[in-house]
C-alpha cells in the first residue's frame, strides 16, 4: 500500500476500509456503546504518558485517542448521522465562536478572564441558556475528577474563597465533623465533604487530583512490592513482624528509586490479530 502516512486523507481512507463490509471483522461490528471502554482506556493511557513525560509514548497514545474519534465518526457516517468532516467543522466553529478575543473584536487581559468569557459564551449558546452552571456533567466521570470540575465551574463566576487559608480551614472543619460522626450514614456524609474540601485544595494548588492520586497509588504499590521482596529474601513473613519492623522495611522501600512502569500493549491490536 503506497500511502502518505502523515495525511489525514489516508487516515479517513483507512477507517473507511476497516469498517467496510469486507473490512476488519472486529472494526465493522463495533458500535458507540461497544467502543466506550476503549475510549476511556485510551484517555487514561494518554494521561499516563503525560505524567511520565514520555513524548514518544504521548505521540503514540494521542494517535490511539484519535482512532477512537475516527471510529465513532465512521459508525455515525454509516447510518447517516454525521462524519469526521462534521466533527471538524463543529470544533472549528466552536473555537472561533468561543475565542472572540482572538478572532473578533473582544478583549481579554488574562487567562482568568478568558475562562469567565468562555463560560458565559457556552451558557449563551442554544440550549444552554437555561439551567444550572453545573448541569451537563459527563455521566461516567470519576467522582474525584467531577468534584474538581464542578468547583472550577463555580469559581469562574466568583463562588470561591478569597484565599487558600479559607480552603484549608474548611478541610480542618470537615475533619472535626468526621471525628464527631456517630452513625455510618453520618460518616459517609462527612467523609464525602472532607474529600470534596481536599479537591478544592488541589484546585487552589493547581494540582490534578486524579493524577496526584494515581501517582500516590503507584508509589505505594511499588514500595509495598519492595517490602514483600525484602521479606522473602530475608526469609521472614510480614505477618510475623512488629509494627516497628514493618516501619523499618517501609523506610528502606522509600529510599528505593521507583522503577519505570510497564505499559501494556494496545489491547485492540491483540483483539484484531
């Protein structure tokens, strides 16, 4: 096949071939619903590449993410709903419409003003001028990420603390209320409030909550595996160690550099082979 592999036309042609009646048996039977897990997986793989600072991996994962967009567009085209050109047209129109300070006569002095204007423009668009600013949240978004996003939206219209000390005071308040909770339902309620307040701290510190927690999970997983390996090498059982001995092993693990994470191959390719 003699194709220009850097061409968007080639990408569209390959998609059409794969999804054709005589194309790939896997691709041609996919639906929007069946592809949902892959879209989520590829989004997280892209986040992982960003967190690891791996430009080559990021380039590869962005391609996988683009493939998901292409497949969804191809499926829609088969039933006459829209095609990839419509997707591009809509996003181009939106970019121009929501950046009047670049493509029009409006002015915006900083990123905060751009965010405020963006929210106002979005609410003023057809079908969005009624209801709450916090409506239309993605149904399957993780709760931690959702809490950060809705607090960002509220802050754009001034519903926010004046300084971070107020946010930290709120965390202390929620911790005290959690300590005082009596019933299980009260504990669930207060624990949720505490996590929500911590999400707000992360927003103030410009920390991606999901990304920070993923990194912490990875550090713990690595260090716990190192503790297990040390105990095996020394012929001891973790169950038999005192709290002091376990703490000493943990301190050894903390001094051990984190090993590069092993990234799985493209599961979709495995299915198609």
